[in-house]
C-alpha cells in the first residue's frame, strides 16, 4: 500500500493509539487485569441516573426523536445550546460572550487536532509550533500535527512538599521559542493532576498576548464542567484564550462532544475546518447539554456530585499507595522512594520514583505482568529539546475506579517494587 506523507503520519506509531489498543487487549489477555490506565470517567450512579432520565426526555415523542437523530446541525452547532452556555458564562464569570464565541465540537481530541493545525505547522513565516510551557502534558496531543516537529515544551519547576507529595510549577524564566504559534496547557493537567494557579494562567495569557499568539486552555477536566478542580482556583477566559470544554469527563465520553470558546474570528475558522473534515457535529451531546444546562443541572452535578466524589477518591488513592509502598519498604528493607504529585484536579495520580532502576516503561511492563495496567510517563514529556531523566521516572494511574481496585492495585505496585528488576 502506497501512502502519502499524511497517510504515513497518521497510520504510523503513536502512543495514543497504543494506549487505546492496550486498554482493549489487556483485558482480553487477562480479564482480571486491574484497569487504572485510561482516561475513562468513573461510574457514578447519581450521574448515570440524571443522564438516563434526560435521555428519556429527549426520546419522548416522534418529533423529539427526529430532532435528535434525523438532522444535521449547522457548522457551529446548535444555536440554542450555544446561546444558553454563553449567557450562563456571562452571568457566572462576567466573560463577554455571545453565541458567536462558541462552537460545538466532536470532543476535545478532535477540536484540539483541528485548532493545532489551524495555528501551527508550515506558514508564510516558516514552520511554527505549539509550545507547552509546562511539560508533562496530555499524551494525546503528541501526534496530531500534520507536519513533524510540531511541538516544543519547557520543563517545570519541582517543589517537594510534606507528606511525600510534590508539585510542578511554571518556570516563568523559560523563554517562549521564536517560532511559537500558540501556548497550550491542560488545566487540570493530564497526566499530573496539577492545577496551574490563577496567577500562572494569567501570566501565560499575558505572555502569549505580548507575542501576538493565543493561549489554548484545555479544561477537559476543569471548570465550569466537569469541575474536577479541588482548590478554589477559578475558571479562565479572555479574548486571547481558546478554551476547550468536553462532556467526556462529566461521564459522557460516548457522546464525543464538547465546546470551543474563543473570539468569533477563531470560531469561524474552526467551524469551517470542522465542517470540511466532519461535515457536522453529533446531535446527542448538544441535545443532552441543552437539557442539562437548563436549570443548571450540569453545573450542580459538577459541583455537588462529581467534584466531591473524585476528591474523596484522590485522598483514598494517596493513602492506599503510600500504605502499600510503606509496607513493601518495611518488609524488604529496599528503598524505592516515591513522591506523589499533589492531586489538585482531574482523576490521576502521578507517581515519581527518583531512584527507579530502569525506565518507567519497564516498571509498567512488570506491573502489567502482575495484573495492573497503568501508563508510563515517558510519552507525556512532549517537545523537550533535551533528554531529561525525570521523564523516565514517572507513571500515571487513574483513581476513577472502585476502592477495592485501588487497594489491590496499590498492593501490586508495592510488591513489584519490592522485587529487584
Ligand atoms: C487533557 C485532555 N484533553 C482532551 C481529551 C480528549 O477528550 P475527548 O475527546 O473525549 O473530549 C482528553 C482525554 O483524555 C484529555 O485528557
């Protein structure tokens, strides 16, 4: 088969494809495998009941069903939901938005792919890149570029905290490379669970504005929904920001649906590209979102159900891991120090083993053989100019799982670390 450059790029090796395939094959190989690898949200009964009830409302008569299944939406997506979301964000946060600032998307992944290629790649000014000012970042970004050499990234500052925790901080002294088309951060950050402070976000936006480039802020886990930000940090938007929201981590990844919020000129460009590539966005996500935004059920679900659920789980997860590592430490007299990134949002624990023998990929392979599926950190260090040992010493595990899975997973981690590699 003869493939174009595009064909070779998109059908070649990719960490996000490996990850998605791994999720399926690991379970086939070992149905007992403890799955703490993917970004699938947890099953939360109160959320499921709300979605089921809302879906039933949408299917109550022939016309409603036809509206859901039998029509294409226009390029920017359903006007009613765009108007309502704009109004609520205006009221809640004072952002000066209209429906023209919002486009529906087929999920955050597809939206980022389109946006990144709208902004970066080959241009009349040469090749321009998306810059990650704080790496590690979401591994799903790594392969979206239509051209190679698409990203640059900067190392974070590392602050050691009490109780075996640490935190990444933005290195404000790191220069933004010359050929940068946009800055990009996920907040909360996948994989680390870091939440950039309000100050850091404002600093990034000002730095981007000073360079005449936008800041892409991917709030797939953040505010206003699903709202998995555990401190009192605020949501952020400015006319220089491209804010990405998704329904996936609310509990609706099957709808493949989200929003992009930016100045109208950018929304126009995005929706034209999205129409060429996808023709239209799906109807189910926007229809559910419209129902859920009315009466602010979505915001209440985020604040009253999802955030407390995941925050409690984060505490349980840290305790389980620390207990298991402490026990293995005591019993073996071996010392594999581990720092856990303070879980500030999203639903991952990011573990750093500064004295790990071998790479985290090797450790994850051993964990998999022992029945625990987690993700090695290497692929999240996107765009760094030089090798960095820290990138070989981290792994990510999801705590969007049952407590028993957490305990069993932590025990396997403790046992495997106790055995010499
Ligand atoms: C930071 C981040 N952005 C975007 C996505 C894509 O999500 P979706 O395409 O389901 O909206 C993910 C998925 O895990 C993510 O972690």
